[in-house]
């Protein structure tokens, strides 16, 4: 009995020693609210107007912040070197999906080394466009954000959404250098080329690879971001196109510039971005997106207002436009808990795409080309 007690004590001391050397933080966000969204039903394949409206009314998940459960930590290795990791998973709190039934969807998960020269990490990680778009958005890159909705429905990877998370990636982020931070990432495509039923080659450095480069300057009231991202040799998992034939296999290039200036009484935001699909048979429409916004502290909260426009340069079809505006007020009950209310409005011309607010009907069903739609959402967010 005494031997067992001694063994347990030794094990406990060893575990305590390990925990003392490794700093692990559990964190997360719980955000739920009510959403009402409506828009005209649009037109059928023959161009005939469909009567009635598309309507969504219900509880929505992650209106202002994606729900998540995360673990991050670091271990000092000596001489200024430390190991770092993050494991972060999405939760759908309005349905039975998350821990347990339905499983977890990884938002980001990586491991790496950090030193005075910066951080190098491996895994599923944010590309520079994710943080850049969040930095320069009056609606804080929420699912009610104008830039967020225009960019994600247009297929851009410079967006505060899942397309700006790169799988199979290696990333470098510098330490702050007099206000400047440099970031770079490469996501290996790891696409199997196949033709005639034979999988003869695994390509990890070319087909469907992803590159991201970012420069951020943050000093006092000023924030500036410049980003370049590219999807290389896009094949969509299909056999590589035969030379000389029209098909996929070329790059999709994007760039972004954005900034904000905090005047204390009001904060101003602006951004401009473009996408160029080099494929002769366009996977995506070339596009340009610009946004303007203002936010101001009111009472114990912040009010934000934003406007943005998407212009499509379509291959073999008339060009299209979508524009929208939105407003949001967040009232802080504490440092961790806030109530919010937001409104968005989108107008899609008949040659554009069905842009809508993402949380309306889980991202489908409300927006229609040639029609307008609006969304109202209100809820509560708690961070821990």
C-alpha cells in the first residue's frame, strides 16, 4: 500500500514538473443570436421572375465571432527559443455539432518554434489576408461585415473566412520591428496527378499550392496592411490539362491594401483588393472590391458603419456589380460579454452573383442575382 502511495506521489510530482514547464491556455467564444433575412426570389433559368420572397428566420451561430474552443501553449527551450502550438476548433452551438456528436471542424492547428527572429510553424494556419481584412473593417470582420460577405461569395482568398486558412502549410511571422510585421506562408497542394485511371505522381510543390505574403504597419493610431496571395496551377483535383487545350491549370492571383486611422472620437477604415484568374476557362470571375467605414465609441459600446462594392469582370458574359452597406452596435456588459445588433443590405445586379449575409440560412437561399436582400441580427457573445 505504501509503495503504491509513494508511486502515486512521484507520478504527481513529475506531472506537476511538466505542467510547470509548459504554459497552456484554454480559450473560446460562444456567440448565438436571432437572425431575420429576406429578399426577392429572383428569376428562373429562362429569366422569368419567380414570385414571392426568400426568407430566413431563426437562431444563428457565430454572428459576430465564429464559435470556437481552443488550446494554445508554449514551452521555454532555453536561449530565447520556445516551442509553440495552437489547436482551435469550430463549434455549431445552435445544432448538435461540436464536442461529441458531429465532431469538430479545425479552424487552425499548428506547431512551431519561436525566437527573437520570429516564428516558424507547420499545420493549418491563417494566411496574411485573414488578419489584414479583420484589421481594416468597421464591422470587425463579422458575418455581418460587408467586406467579409462580398469577398467570400466572390471566391476570394483574401477574406476573414475559411478560404484564408491554408492546409499543409509552413509559415513565418516576424517579431514587431519598429511597428512593422512581415508574414509569409506556403500551403503545399499535395495533389495527385492522374490520367487514364493511373495515379502516377504526387505533386506537393506546384499544383494547387498556395502562397501568401503580408506586411503590416501598426503604430499608435495608424494601421496599414498590404497582402499578396496566389493559388498556383489550379486544377481543382482534376487531371492536369493537356497542353494546347483550353482548361484549368493556371494561377489565381490576389492583392489587397487596407488601413485605418483612429482619431479617438471616430475611427476611419478603407480597403481595396483585386482578383485575377489566369485560367482560360475561368474558375472565378476577375473582380475588384473596395470598402469604406467608420466606427465610434457610444456609451459602453461601439457603433460601426460600412459600405462596399464588388465589381465582376466576367469572361464571355456581361460584367456584374454587387454593393452593400451595414451597421452594427456592440454593447459591452463586461470585458468578456457583449450584446449586439446589426443590419445589412445587399443589391445584386442581374449579371452579378447572389451575395447575401452569410448567417442567413447557413449561407444559402436568401440572395439572388438581380435582386436585393437584407438581414437583421441580434444576440450575445461571450469570450473566455
